[in-house]
């Protein structure tokens, strides 16, 4: 039995499909994690990325149904994610409401609204065509995974360095990091703390909406209420796992995507493991990561703390 299990694991790890599937599953998380990383560097744990992702997926479905264009669907998905993020930003950093309560409320609201509209409108969708990068797709194992995917996936490749450049090479990024570490000092330096935090949440809303649109139009191909299935929360865990660094967050997404791919691939090679047990694997991994890494890395000093001028 044990020998059969390890033989099945070897078959999974030697398959190009495993790597291609793992990267494809990681990309949806990575879109969300890029924006969440910026939001957390600014001092906000943006729980509503789950709702932004779901809103992006449904809006992308409606956009594609109306236009027949994947690009239009993705743009509308990004706009829907931005709308959810704007609500989160207004309540958290204009009205100083509890950001966790606001985020969870938005997630529930978006789920109910998307479920109602989907049952009423039933948008028709499809998946984007696969674009293979000539030459690079021929690289063994990794070539098809990185360069033989649906074209919306390639939007992530410029997005990651763009986010890094914004945070580490621009004045705006310097101010974002400042308000996440010491908002009182930033305020004394004439930085609008709550404005920078709102802007970071807007960015997270856009990337989360893109992640939802990619999930629908680049992976699944149809909308259902459970299409996101907690991936927004897993992206938050990836940021924590990565120690609030962009590189670490991307590695965390790859880890979770690979775990998801592994649990999908193992039954395909004939190993009879309980399906419910396999389905829980990514979430068990998330809990383990949170337990192991949440207190071993230095978070931004003012993470999840609202800023009110004159109060410490």
C-alpha cells in the first residue's frame, strides 16, 4: 500500500500536466496576493479580497456574455473588484470601521448578490484560447507550465515586477510603506495616511477582480457560487507565509497551487485516497502555514490598526 502510494506520487511529480496545472492554479492566487501584499504593506488586512475575486468572476461572466470578448470580461471583472475594494476602503479608512467586520460583511454580501444574479441571468461563458510562446514552450516540464497557458495568465508576468517597482522605486511606494510602519510619523511628514491606505486597497481590488476574471475565463469556463472557494483567504495566507515580501508571497502561491494540483492529480494516476481528505489538503496546508509562520516574520508595525490623527 505504501509502495503504491509513493509510486503514484512519483508518477504525479514526473508529469508535465502536474506542473502546468499547479502553475495555472497558483496564478489566480498570485493575482490576489500581489494586491493584498501592497494593502498589507500599507497597514490593511483586506479580508474583502475574497469578495472582490468573486465579484470579478461574476462581472467577467457578464462582460463576456454581453460582448463575446475575454478582454472585455477581464476589464469588467477588474472594475467590479475595484468597486468592492472602494467600499472596503471607504468604511475602513474614511469611517474607521473595523476592517475585518467590513471585509467579512462584503464577502457575504457579494456571495448573496452573485448567487441571486447568476440564478436570474445565467450568463454564458467560455475559456480563453491557449497561447504557446514559440521556443519557450518546448522547455521540458516547465515550458508548458509557464509558456503554454491561456493568454490571460500572461498578464501576471508584467504585473509582479510592476508592483515591486511601485512599492520600492517610487515616492508613492515609499509613502505606502511609511503609513504601514509608522502612520503618525508619516502624518507629521504631510503624508495623507488614509488616502494612501485607500489607494492600496483600490490596487488590491483591481488585482483581485482580475484574479476572479482569470479564474473564470482562464480556468473554469463557467460561473458558480463556489468558484472562488476560499482562495482569497489562501492568498492572504500566502502573503503572511512570504513574510510580507513579494517574492515570498509568490512562492506561497506556488506552494498552495502545487498542493491543489497534487490533490487533483493523485486520483488520476489510480491511487484510491478519500476525495474529501484530498479536497481539504490546501486548507490544511493554509492552517499549518499560518500556525508556523504568522509569528516568525516581522509584519508591518501598524498592520490592521486604524489611523486617527492624534491617537497612538
